[in-house]
C-alpha cells in the first residue's frame, strides 16, 4: 500500500488549457498587445479585431461574469446527468465562456427564464474525472454569486 501512496506526481490537471489551478483556480486568455482584445485561445496567431500578429501575452481573467444566454439540456451523452444548464458567460474582459451553470435549478430557470439573463455568476471548479495516470481532472463551471 505504501508504494501506491508514493506513486509519482498525482497533482490535479485542468480539463482545458485556459483553466489554471494555482494559486487559486482561474481562467486565462491571451491579450492582443495592439488593441487589447482578449481571447480564450492561448495559441492565437493573430487578432481578429485589428489583425495584429501574435503570439500574445497570457492574462488572468476575472472570476466573475454575467450570464448572456443559457439553455436547459435534457438529453446528453450516456452517463451525464440531465437536466443541466449550459450558458454563455460574458466576462468583463470581453470574453465569452461556454460553461455549465451549477447551484441553480434547471426547473426553476425554465419557469422563470428572465431571472437568468445578466445573472452575476462566479467561477467554481470540481473534480470531474480521473485520468489514466490517476490525476484528478478539474473542470470548471459558474454558479450564481452569493452577494
Ligand atoms: Zn488586436
């Protein structure tokens, strides 16, 4: 049993490259040095707004955003619990992030869809899987702000 405990590096891994786990979980984007446009794509070669050439520096994105649009998903892949809420969240940096909304009732949202538009939300992370080497895989979602 002791051998298993000291198996190589088992630190958690983010599910997407633009999710960083330290010092606390946050998203990063790349920022055009010419016009300031921000993209979730970290390997972007050129800015689609001003056509400046990259690579662009990585910037930390805000943990908070607002729901731009959402939909309640009733059918998904086997093993994925439904219904759940998927949304596009606008961040203050001008980036739109497609993500799941958690801590919110899909049924309530369908009854009162207007309550979700512009809803302030914050980033949250959780372990969504384990990879073949035994690392926890960390996914992200957004949940309504408590304040
Ligand atoms: Zn630009």
